[in-house]
């Protein structure tokens, strides 16, 4: 009892610090002489750095280059007539996110409002054409409908939500590529026309979708009791982790044709995807291995005692627990993969960074590096920050690290 | 174990149900499939190369390179061999890697500690720095620094002079540099002597510490010994071993000092600050991993704050910090290959040029990959050794 009281008495700061701005400032900024010195130094340094940047943002920057090239930056040369497919992918994403939100997320109203306001405010911009406006509003509508469904039938739809995430990754590839080799309905869009943020996202999606299973297999292989499989896995993982991604991409772009029969020459995008997948799998494998090592041996024994086979033990007992533990690590890897897609610029694919370079090569926009690169930095930052935010929420929601 | 023993007893089990046999069979099949795939790929490669009239082998490395490299630490011109060009690239990678690791570590430790500072402003600034850098691609940062910062500096005529006579121009950054005089070689010998003395002092103190159970400031005293000898040597010599050569603008070009190209500066700065954000998180996690109880225990033993830091927190935090720090260092070295897009002649860039000149794709890619792999394995071996040493502190 007294202990509790003592703890509470300590937790409350004195009233001066609690209620006055001055008290707060004194405690957090000027508590000792060296803290005061640090505050002044830090303030001076950030002022010196930020002042020219803000002055440039207000005074000198010109954003015309982005307005003119916006479509190029977003989708590259993806044909205008097929743009609806990109929108379909986005609508599906909005619906799945809405469904997931309705089922699992409670509270977080502010974030939801911000997410819903982004398309809405974009739709209200005066320069946007009316079909685009409809598509943008569609995002909110689909998200809200799915959210409502998820809220109402949260138990029944759980499995559907998980499966729709898995299917979504493959569906996106299908929708963007197309089916029909001839002209007409749903034609195949040649990969040479993919570009910008669209290509960046596709490389990420394909990378995640294929490197994840490969990574899990490699992790299992590394922990296998069979020496041949173990050593091959270890060798693969260590070699890939020891070399930079650019060398692997370079190999995929120039040497893959050498390794294949003379007639076969896969498209550059496919080769880049193979390179990214092979690279990312090695890193994912190390992440998954961490999770596998964290599972106590009793789990294997208990599964054996229940009469489960080796395969069933892995699929039903070990992997679900191991993967849950490593979700933050895996998300970190996915973020890294998203950032690494910029490296395909070295082999001549026009993803977001490379297409910015070609935009800047246009004679009328030669001097606009700052504007364009700041814009794509912002795009990358927002996506990565959002992903890491989700990862943190997931970590808490799934109780990672708590038993 | 249990199972295999019982299997041996029941010899009636047929071969195709014997688990030991099945395991060996499974591995044999796995290896056979792997060998078949690799063999198929190799055969394709050889066929393709024969069709293109190419052979395998590293003899071409002796041929004349025939291209220029902007920056080289060892003598090089276009009549040098491919091998020489490769060495130039390797040394440039080593330079950027070494300097980058040093700067990234310094910045990383500063921001890592700032992140857990009790000063609100410092803490928030450190967090903003880390969150910004961690969530953008390195390549975008490098290209931004190169094309939007270093190339856009004022022209040579309007060069900006920073304090310490550092010149900023769009042709590069020039810093003051020392020119060796005739006493320089003697001074180097004095320094080598100083290093040996410092090691001796360190060893002696460590031995004293082990014998008496006290904790002498081993590192501090060795460094002080070295610095002391360096200063005494500098003063005692009749002429100073280095004369300072500040850079200056001469007409349309820079003269004097050491000139650092925009490519080098962009790469070094980009790699350093990008990696420092990751190192900062490693450092923070390491310091936070030492439990509060350790600090309280140290205080109750009567240790001062500095002693607590030096003898309790640091050794334990280091053990958590070193493994992820190693992988960050390796990342930095591997990421230096991104310089290919901003044109700094490091290993990957030079190798690409060699590849284009000689047409030997397979050999060059294999060589580059083997080099990076060797650097990685060597570094991790060194760090593992260090890690074991740090681990020994645990009793």
C-alpha cells in the first residue's frame, strides 16, 4: 500500500512542471548548464540548416516540371486507354485495406480520416479531369463499403481478408500485364511501357510475392538435418548476402541470356524481377531463421507426441509461431526491398528514379533536380514510413515478444 | 537416436522404408538435381560463348586498358593494364569504405546517444534525422547530393570559402593538405616508434589491471602516449615535417591543397549519413539493452557516473552493438557500388568499364562478386574475432 503510494507520488511531477510552459521548458531544455548549451547549439544548427531550405521552398522552387510530367512519373508510358487497370488495382487495394481495417483495427480514427481525406482532397483539386476525380472518389467509396462489411461480419470474413491479401499480389501482376496477346479486349501491355511509380510498386509486389516463399524454404533448408540441403542453403544465403545487389542485377541483365538456350531471352523487367527475388530471398531467409530459432524445442516434441508428421509439424505448429515472431523483421526487409527497387535504374529500367532522370534530361527541365528529387524522396519516404508504422502496430497487435 | 537404434534391431524393415537410407537417397537426389541444373546452365553458357567467339580465362587482365580513370591513389594512365585499373577501383572502394565507416560511426554514435538524451529538442532532432534517412532509398540520396548539391555549388570563380580554408566549388571541394618536407620520413619513423610504445604501455597496464583487479584507463593512456610522442617529435625536429598547403583559386582552376571531386564527396557524404542513421538505432538499442538495475548496482557500489559508463554500461552495450554494427559496415562497403550511377570510379564502376572494353562479362562479374564476397567474409571474420574478445568480458 505504502509502496503504491510512493510510486504514485514519484510519478507525478511537481505542479510547476505540470502546468506551466516555463516549467516544462526548464525541465526538458535547460535542466543543467550543458543541457542549456546543447539546446542552444541544436537550435542554432537546425536554424542554419533549415533557413536556406525554407527560403528556397518559398522563394525559388518551381513545381511546373512535376505538373507537366506527373503521369510519366506515376505510370511511365503505360497506355492511356488501359489506365483503368491501374485504377482497378488501387480500388482493390482500397477495398482490402478497408476490410482489414474493419476486422482488426479498432480506434485509430484520426489515421483513417487522414487516409480517406487524401483521395478526397486530391479529387477537389481544380486541375484534375473528371474521370480521374470519379476514380479517386471510388477509392473512398470502396474502402468505406469494405470497412462496413468487415465491421459487421468480422469473424466470418477473417479468412477471406487474409486470402485476399495473398491473392491480391498475384492478381495485380495479372491485371497490369493483361491476357490477350492481340489487340482488343484486355490486351497485354508490353513491359517496356511500364515505368514510374507503377514499375517500382510492381517490382516490390513481385519481389515480396516470390521471395517470401523462397526465403522460408531457404530458412528451413538452413535448419535441415540433412547436411547436403543445409550446406547448399548456407552457401546460397552467404554468397548472396556477401555481394551488392547491383552486381546481381547486372548479372541478371547481361549474363542471364548467356546461361539460357540461345533462342530464349526473357524481357528485361522479368530479369530484374528474378534478380531482386533471388537477392531478397537470402535476407528473408535469415529473418525467418531467427524466428525458427526462437521456437522452444518443446513445441517440436509436443507436435511429435500428437503424432504429427514432419511436414505437419512445420506447417501447423512451428511456422505460424515463427513467422509471427519475425513480422517486424520481415516488414523491415520488405521496406528494404521497396527501397532497393531503385537500383534497377542501373540496368536501364525506367522506375521512379530512372524516369526522374529522364524527365530531367528534357531540355526545358534541365535545372530542376531539386524539385524532382525532393518529390520522389517524399514519395519513397511516405510509403516507407507508412509501412514501418504498420509494422509497429502489427507488432503490438500480435503481441510479438510477449508470452 | 532412439529410432535408429530400434531400426537396427528390427532388421526386417525393407530398404525403402528405412529412414536412414531414405535420408541419404533424398540428399543424393537433391544434389543430383542441383548438379543437373548447374551443368545445364554451364553448358548453355559455354555453347553461347563459343558462338560469340569468346573464351574463358583471366589472361586479358594484362592487356592495355586504354581508358582514363579520374581518381587514382596509385599511378595509372590509359596505357596501364586492366589489372592496374582493377586495383585502382579496389583502392578507391577501400578509401570510400574506410572513410565512410569512420564518419558513419562517429555520426551514428552522436545521434544514437542524442536519441536517448533527456534534452527534448536534441532528442526530437535526432529522431527526425534518423526517421528521414531510414525511410528513403540510398540511391535517391546519392543522386540528390550529387546533382542537386555538389554540382550546383558556385563556379570556381565565385568559390565559397568556409572557415579553415575549405573551398566549395562545382568542380569539387578543396581542403588544406600537408606537403611532406625532408624530415617527413624521420617523423614517420618516430610515429612508428610511438605506436610500439603505446602498445607496450597498453599491454603493461592491462597486465597490471589483471594482477591487481583494478581497472586502469588502458586505452586512454596508450592514446596519450602516442599523441605525446607525436607532439614531442613534431616540436623536436628542426624543420616541421609537413608544410600546410591551403587551396586557392588561380584564374579558372583550383590550385594547392587536396581536391576532392564532387562524385567522391557526394558518395562519401551520402554513404556516411545514410549508414549513420542505421548505426544510431543500433547504438540506442545497445545502450537501452543494459538494464537499469545494473546502473543502480554500480551506484550502490560507489562508482562514479563515468566509472559506471566505462566499466558497467559500455562493456555490456558493446556486446549487443557489435554484431549489427558489423553488418552495417558491410552494407556501407557493398552500397559503395551504387557510385556507378554518379560516376565515382570505385570497384564496380571500373569493372564495368573493363567489361565493356574487353567484352569479358563472365570473368569480370565473377571477379567483382568474388572481391566483394572476400571483403564481406574477411570483415565478418575480423568482427567475429572481436566479438569473441568482447564476449570474454562476461564472467
